């Protein structure tokens, strides 16, 4: 059984690796978070195209985030 603490720690490690340029980790971050984040963006914006744009920009920012700041992106209260 994966707990929310385990999932948060896994996501932190993936974000650190992503910050170092690891494409596979970035793909895993996307797989683990995109559905949830798209749903949040869609509820907030009420427009599918706008939600897609925000999601794309978010992942571009995640990719560009330096590895020493990546874990700060994780908030265990908002992780599915």
C-alpha cells in the first residue's frame, strides 16, 4: 500500500531528477499528476482550452525548475 507520505516522497525524488534533466522522471511526474492538475485547472478556469494551456505552462516551468528547489513544488495536501 502506498501512503500519501510515500507518494509525496516519490514525487519529490522525481522532481529532483527532473530538475537534473532526467526525461524519464519528467514523464513519470506528468503521468502521476496531469489528470489531477488538469481537473483542478478546469474547475478553476471553467474552460478546457485554458486549462490545457495552464497545464502546459506548468509542466514547462517544472522542467525548467532547478533541482534544489523542485521539492518545494510538492504539497502533500494537494497530491492525489
